[in-house]
C-alpha cells in the first residue's frame, strides 16, 4: 500500500504544524491554569479549514478524507493540548450527522459545525453505564410531534457550550434512539466541568435532562437504531484518538532527543551514550509502528470498510505502546521529567487518558476477542 502523501496532504500537514505553533502552543500555560480552551479557538479552526473535513462542500464542509484528518490531528497533538481533541471531535460528530442524517438534518445542523459557530456534543455515557446500552436509563417519551427526554448524561464533551448534541435515550419500545438536542432547550442544565489529570480544557460535564423536548423530525437515523450510530462513531473516534496518541508520542521523542543532546554528563551529551541511543531507537520504532497502523485503518475507513474490530485492535496496540514511549521519555529526562517546567510531564499525564476513555482497554479486548471467536477461520 502506498502511503506517499499527496501534495494536498503535505500542504495540510504544513498548515497544521504552523497552526499548532502559532495558535495552540502560546495558549498552553493559560489553558493549564484556567482549565478552559480559548473562546475563539473554534472559529480559528474554521478559518483554517480544519472543520467539516469529511462533510461535502454543499453542506459547508471541505470534502476531504479521514486520512487527512488524521494527518492534521497528529500535528496538532504534538502540543499535548486538548485543542487537538476539539478539532477531532467537531469533525467526527459532523461526519456522523452527515452519514446518518436526513437531508433536512444535514442542512440544519452541519453548516454551524463547519463554520465554527456551534459546539457539538455526543451523549451516551451515564453515571451507571459506559459501554452497556441495556443499562441506559435516560428515557424518551412520545408526546405529539415531540419526544420528551429525561435523564442524566455523564462526561459530555462541550455539553455546556452553545450548539446541538446527539443524545441517546430509550424510546417507548425500550430500544436506543439518537436525538438531535438543542443545548439551549428548556430543562437542559449541566454541572461544572470535571477536573481531569490531563487534557485541560476538555470540558467534560454532566448534563441533566428534565422534560427536554426534541421534535420527532430530529431523530438521527432510524428510530430504535441509535446504538448502531454510536458504534460507528466510536470506531472512527478510536482512530482519531490513536492519531492523537501518535502525535504525542512523536512529541515525547522530540523532547527527549532535544534534552539528550543538551544534557551533558562528564563532558559528553547523553546522545553519545549507547544506552540512551538504544532508548531513543526504541521510541522511534514504536512510534513508527503505531503511525502506519493508524494510517492503514484511517485509509480503510475512507474506503468504506467496517473498522469496528480494526480500530479496537489498533487501540489495543497503540495505547500501551505510546504509554511506554512516554514512560521511557520521562526516564530520559531524569528528575526533570517530573517537573512541570518540562513539556514531557504534561505529555505523560495526557497520554494516560487513552486506556480508560473512548472505550477502555478491556472493552477493546472484548470486541476483538469476540470477533475472532465468531470468525469461521483464518
């Protein structure tokens, strides 16, 4: 398979690198202190043509590919900032609405996600469930031309920001249905954002739905088929999350190499010592393996293939690999790696997230293992 980047892709990577250096890196210290991303960041992403990337141009999008999203995300992720996740999340939700939405839903909900005027949300998790759809307690009760939603959703990214979200609830048939919900609706309230170990500014809140009305015409996809929408979105999210990990892994190597070249011991730089050379070689090899597998699954998604198992297997490999990269990179820094004055400390904390968010490692093992058990042979 040829992974030679096209001229367009190279331009996107260069633009993303410039954006990260000019718009994200200077804000990192403030974001860490205030635990909030800049208010104008979404508009800046839109101006840089990084939103609606997988949405056709007639709905305000770019009409690009998953591979290009992954390439851009990898560059933004080198900052170790949740700003990269904002770009990825907006793109994945917009693509989901395009894939499943009616023409009316596409025309109403996609342009504001492509021009940066609305923040999306994706609300499935609840206090009592993360991966089990049968445990959902949020209800959707029909009432004339509307459904009335009641329940609590947990860890809703940007659930407190202006816009619409995809909310999953049990309808009157006890099946899961996906609804487009206006976050400005009466009865829609939220908690303060959760304080996280890393990913400052991620903006995860609990959302409380009390008699929130959603028009029946705002059902996304088919009634009772919401879980299939969620599964497809999560598979794509895993690929983007792994691109985020690859970018941060590369940043770990870059920081380690810079430090090792400058750190002198008995008149020699660390890079002159074979033990450190071997550690750097291990980091490079590990990151490259993660990078190319991530590109491969992204390419398969662009081809229209089912990536549920592929993305789960990818995550099974990338997460522990990049977490080990971060551990070794911190070790190369010695005691300085444990100091907040050094970027590696923030990267280490941020990289820790991937084993327990967007589906835990154990869930990925279940997905892959059960698929292998059902297969008819190799």
